[in-house]
C-alpha cells in the first residue's frame, strides 16, 4: 500500500473512510463503478463491430444509459 492509503487519491482527500462510508463499502462501490465502465467499453466496441444500423444504435443507447 502506498502512503495514500487503500484507495489512492480518494484516501489522500478523504481518508480511508471517504464520505463517511466503511472501507468495505468503498471497495464494493469501486468494484461496481469498474463494472459499469467495463460495460460501457463493451457496448462501444460492439457498436463499432455490428453492421446493422439498428443494432449499432441499440448498443449506443445501451452504452449511454
């Protein structure tokens, strides 16, 4: 672990219990956010690969929701 604590910049700003939540809650929140980012990238890539315009638009809509 760095001198910034478990959560890097977040710890440097707020300490290890950012915004009054526990370390376990922070871990869950960060994992959830990463999952959302991964889904956005997946939909973006899929939209670029499909040939059908309707499918492309559906993936783009899904990416922004």
